[in-house]
């Protein structure tokens, strides 16, 4: 039993030590009449975990709520699914984004997301955002 327990601990240690974590953030523009502040870059921060070379899952704090996301890297960017932690199927959004590398793991991520479910008016107004990410 000790060998099994030790093997599990050792396997988890190797999994964590070889993991690729990414810090992600969305940049929000200031309201009219306000100036740019650090909070514009840190308001929607989160952490992503690379499952393999092409797939990332993670969580982002969005004001008082938490959003979960999954990204699948493709040839010219990534496909993204994002939803709130509560009522996931009701609030799911899908979209496409790009990684524009700036410097050694730091990248800018323009992304367009559109809700999968229509709103009460029958529309699906998407949103464009610009984010930052850093691979640890």
C-alpha cells in the first residue's frame, strides 16, 4: 500500500512540475472621462492549464463571478469556449482568437466570442476583446 501511495504522489509531482500554466487577462477600456489604470488590465484575470500542446483549460475571475474556458489551438490561432461557472449551458459563448507573441511568453490575444443561445430579442450579439497572456 505504501508503494501505491508513493507512486501516486510521485506521479502527481511530475505532472505538476511538467505543467505549463498561463496567466490570462482581458483588457477593459476605461469609461468616458476616466483614465487608464492598472485595474483595466487586472480586472478579469485568470489561470489556464495546458493539458497538452494544443489544449488549455482554465478559470477567469469576471468581476464577482468566475468563468471557465477551454481553448484549442489551431493553425492560425485558437478556438475558445467560455461560460460562467453557474448555468454553464445557458451562458456558453464560442469564438476564435489569436496569439500574437510580443516577448518570451508574453502575448496579446485578440478574441471574438458569440453566445450560443439567442437572447430574448432573438439576437446573438458577439463581443470583441483584447487580452494578455503570459506562459509561466
